[in-house]
C-alpha cells in the first residue's frame, strides 16, 4: 500500500491514520444540516476542526443521505465556491465532496486538493475532469444505485468482493487515463445501498479491500447502522459509537477517517496508538 496520498498541494503521509473533518454546507444533511449553511459559519467550522486536529477538511454542498434530492449545479456552486475560496488559505488539504464535473473543475481551479466522489467518477466527464488535473487527489466511493433509491433496494449477498471489484475497476479506469496511483484512495461506501449487516461485514473484512494496494477511507461517522445496533435514533447523538467504529476501522487498516467529531476521534486514536506501541511484534 502506498504510504503517501499525493494531492494538488500536499503529499499526505498515510503511515499514521489521518482524520478528515466534515464541513457540510447544506441545509439538509442527515446529521448537521443547516448548522454551517452560510459561508461565514462554514469557514468558522473549518477553523474549529483544524484547531481540534483535523488533517484534512472535506467540504460538501449536496446532501447524500438516503432519499435526498439532487441539488442543481448553480446551487451547489453557490454554496461551495465561497467556502473553498477561504478554506484553501488555511494550510491544510481541502477535499470537496461532489460528483459534478463542473464543480470539480471549479474547486480545483480555486486550489482545492482532493475530489471526493460518491459516484466514483461515473458521471459523464468526471473521469476526464480528474485526469486533466496534473496533481489532485481523488477518493472513489462505492455506491449501490443512487441516493434516492439506494436504501429502498440495497445490495444482496456478500458485498465485500463486489465492492472490492467495483473499486478496483474504477481505480483502473483512472490509471488508464494516466492518473498516478499515488493520487487514488478508495471508500467502501458504508450506508450507501447496503444493509446494516453488510456495512458491518465491510468493517469486519475491511482488510480484504486492502489486497489491491489502495489506501482506504472509512466513513462511519453518525451513520444509521450505528443507530440500528445501539438504539440511538438521533444522528447527532451517535458520537460514541462513531468513534468506536473509527478506531475499529483503523485497526482493520483504514488510512483516513472521515468524521464529524474530530477532537473525540483524535483522542481515541491516541489511546489506540499507545496500545499499539506496547504490542510485542510477531515472532
């Protein structure tokens, strides 16, 4: 597995797990919709997450919760571009969560470092938008169906080999366009068209996704599967199970954690790291 994630302005060392703080510039996100919908509040939240220790910021202007409607291009640009324009001044890698090629090109022109795409560059023109950029990082995510229908008819059977095959194919499509392998990270897409049991299978068997050599980004933060097994209905109250899932994901080889609760996740990783330092190497 590559130890470096190369992005537009930064070479991110993945020898240690990295924390990606979520900045939703949306009125309808499943967890914190509306809290950071204005440019001013979103930029303040960016600065707060950096103060808490975030290694990367992930800015999104369209909710992808199950059943969420698509956001028109102009609306997404109006939400995201002012925040990215300020966030790139903060001296940390800036990721933008979008599947629209027009948004990808616009944020990369502003200096964003990473494109994080739930569609894994399957929208027309998306592969070309990334391939045309000389250095940006990209995260390719697995999603079954689309946000409007993914949970009405989730996947069937053993999802782990299916997710791995899909992500390998999407990464190969980028390689064939000349994109360097060190620019690519993969996300199995927890909650995107999978059952609760399938999501936990992806966590338990996450190392099977590492066989192909790509770093894995884990996105368990506040997901409904955590609510299903804990009985915590409100997404905003799922901090403790989210942190537990994050640590388990790192133990299973995740290189990047996409989280809402940055401070708490970093504290938990400090405990995990202290334990790992005292382990006796295999004889």
